């Protein structure tokens, strides 16, 4: 897990490895989502092909039941 400090103006730095992996540049935008008690940040960009994007996010050797169990264990 990576940690960053929050300034008195409630600002924080996105760690370099995450910026590089997501291709976040200065002046770019990120999205913030609350999922239960977790905050999820994503690279805010329009997804041109949603089906291709979603299928690229899962391991193809897992079935739907295993994916749901995995998600439940991650998010409670």
C-alpha cells in the first residue's frame, strides 16, 4: 500500500508509480468515487469501447461466481 500526506488545503500527491501506470499528466483530471468505506480514484477519461475495456479488466480464466466471491472479499 502506498501512502501520501494530506496538506492543510486537503491536497495530496499521486505517487509516481501510479501516475506512470495510469498515464496521469499535470493538468489532467482524475475521478473520485466512494465504494462503501473506500475511496477509489481513477483516470478520468472517456471510454471509447466499454465492452473491450471491461473484458480487459478481468482474468479470463475465472468464472463469474469466482469473480463475485473475489469482489465480495475485497469490498466486504
